[in-house]
């Protein structure tokens, strides 16, 4: 059995709006000595795509709504940041502030359907004071554009998983999950197959894309400036892919 390896790619620049992402990542892969081989998968942090696509929002230009002002008062947040969060959201699922906590939390449904803190609006690891960064407008399309460009350069097929860090209901801590996909199946349908003892599986559906994202998080690091991880040796079948396929339908939601 071929071992599966994960390698963080260090030879990358600090990305800026308008940068050629595919060229920079391709050059980094070559400089690292890894290159790319057919069947490789790249896990790439969302923030890289958002920076290149200029998803920055300058807070000086944001006028908070009454709703943003109310949330900001209750949660101890900057009303301008709250306004950006609300503009990115379909709805606020929960907003709370624990006793003694300096700043509360907003759990929101992003316009793309993802449930996360602050609708993915972030200000960490940014070199632009007074700005926040939002998610890309179309993560699947962004991942597909990168996959197409790298496949043309190195010879495909390859896969791309755009990752972001989410909390999880009922569990502490955060993990990387997939919010954009190209080529890589969102899940693997194993129902109908036999387990190791010959019993037929009925509801088994591993979230392959999320598993890849979480694994990449082990070597990506939050302050190491290594937002790209090369996954090699995994057996998978390329095909149409969308991170939207990871979202549970609302009529199946038993908790909200």
C-alpha cells in the first residue's frame, strides 16, 4: 500500500490582491522539490484565496446598522465588524457572551450556507490594520480555477480543497473543514458495500473533503505562513465536486 504523505509548502510569498495564485503555488511546489504528480491533492487555506481576490473590507468605510449596534453593545464587539458579519450572513443562529468574557461570539449562517463563528469574517494574520477579510464569493469556482491552472502546468488530474477553521457543535476546539472543492469528492458513499466482517453497510458516508482539510491542519499551522499542504499517495476518483454537498439539508436538521 502506498503511504499517504502531507507536506506543508514553505516557499510561498505573502499573497496580495491580484497575485497569480496558481503560478506562485506552482513555483513553490517546484522550489520545495515536490512538484506535482497526477492524483495529488492541494489543501489551501481560504485566507490565501480571499487575499488574492481582494476580499478585504476597510472598517472606516462601514456604517453600522441599528442591528449591528445592538449586537455590538451586547457582545462587546466593534459595531463595524458586526455590520460586516451581518452583511455576509443569511441569519444569526446564536449570539452570546459568557460572564467575564471580554467579547462575545456570533454563530451565523453564511450566505453560502456554512455555519460558523462571525460568518468567516476574520482579522488574524492580516498586514492591513483597520481591515477584515471575508470568504471568497464563490469558493468552488476559485478552487476549480486553481486546479485547472495547476493541472495544465503539471499534468492532471489533481484536486484542490479550500479549507477554513470551524468550531463543531457539542465539541471543544476547532478543525479545518472544506469550504471549496475541485475534483475531490465531498463524501464517499459506502452504503451497500461490505465491512471487514462481511456485513452490508447502510448509512456509512465518510466526509472525505473534511477529513483531508482536518489532516492538512496538522501541518499547516496558524503562524507558520504555510497555507498550502500537498497530499500525495491517497487513492481517490476525480469527478464533479462542490463543498455545498457537505451541507446538511434544513429538513434533516434536528438541532436548530
